[in-house]
């Protein structure tokens, strides 16, 4: 499980790091959606939310 996904729980003391020297492979995160002239509002909201929320976590 990526550390950025659990970081909030570790900071609150709800979880503890057990294997802190474990090698983590970093990578890119991509969002893919169909190319269309009109993007559904729900899709645009998800893309905007991910673009705002994910960078501070990684």
C-alpha cells in the first residue's frame, strides 16, 4: 500500500510504520478519460478533485 495513502493515519497515531526501510518504487499517476467534445460534469469534478488532492499526498 502506498505510504501517501496511509500517511494521515500514521500522523494521527491510528497506524504505525512497521517496515520503514522497505524499498518503494516511485511512479507517475495518470488519469485517462475518453476524448470527447463535451466532458460530463461528474468526470470533470473527479479530475479536478484528484488534481488538487493527490499532489500533496505524494
